[in-house]
C-alpha cells in the first residue's frame, strides 16, 4: 500500500493519499493539507485518483476540494450530515453502505460523531484508520466546534468504536502525527481516565466566564492543551481548548 501525508503549516491539518500499488489506483482523504506535495506523489506513483473522502465539513479539512475535482474529476464523498454543510459533495456515504472498492483498496466507514454529527473514520484494507478530528495522538477532539454533538458522543466514538479495533491498527488523525490503537489505549490521558486507570481531578477553573471543575488537563495535537471540564450549572461534561481555561492556581 502507498500512504503519503501532507500537513498544513498553520492549521496542522492533514491530507492523505492512499494507493494500492505503483501504477494503480488511489484515493485522497481530506483536503486541508497542501495539495502540491500530494499531486507530486500521485505523479511519482502513477496513480489514478477516483475519490476524495471527507471525514467532516470543517474548513481546515475541505479547503482544497476543488483541486482534486478539477485535476482528477474525483468523486467527493461525505456523510449526509456533513454533506448538508458543503456545496460540492457528489455522493453521500454511511456505515452500512458496504465497502468502497478502488483497485486493490477496500474502504469502509465508521460513524464517529462528537466533534461533528456526521464525522466518519475511514478504514482502508482493515489496517489503516483515518480518524478525522475524533482522536489524535495522545488527545481527543473538542466538542464545541460547529456541528458538534457533545462529550457523550465523542467518548462513545473513541471508547466503543476506535478502541474496539485491533491494538495494532494504525491511526492517522486529521491533525499531526500517526499513532496506533494500542498506543492510545495505554498512553492517551483521556482514555486512561475513561478506563478507570487514572482518577478524575477536581481543580476549580473558569471557562468563557463560567465556573467549572477541571477534570483533566490533557495534551493537544498542537503542543498545547485540551481540557475536560464539568460545568457547575448543568453538571454536564465538555472538552474545550486549554487556551480558554483559567485555572485557579494560575
């Protein structure tokens, strides 16, 4: 299998080129990364590109859709709930629609909502999973972006869907570096708390002017932090950017 990645310098968002073999067939997954490096790899490997698969609708993952449509007339696919928020999706795809076969590639879709309602994780040939903004290396997606469906959905997507895969499965996030199911199971601080291995914290904090408990101060893909908070007023949980958290300890 051929697997190439292009990452945007500012957004740190990834686009992926996946091919079956040199001179064969390929797909692109998300278009937020610069298209130039991937177009060079398409030419280098002699691939015929037929599809652009979108994990979700956010701008940093769809910014160069037009490039792949204009260059290859690629068919653009996304979940119906994401397609509603885009103007250029050619066909919708959902788990249960069967496997998309592109040459020697077999592509399945997992519904992993939370960060957005129609977030899809794409499984290629059973070993490579492209997780969009649901799960990152040592972090998880936030649930306050446009179209999000909340903490409970994100937790289920991570714990019941992605962590249910074989530990050797390689994960390719929507931002920055790859990882594996096994690595995240052991090292991801959110997953460790959800597993009951580590305890919830109880530090007081304020987020967007609202009082809350800081349950977990975790890593984020950009070198900063992501926070799991519990709101005082509602008692509900949220995952928010660490930059928005004012900790009582300073």
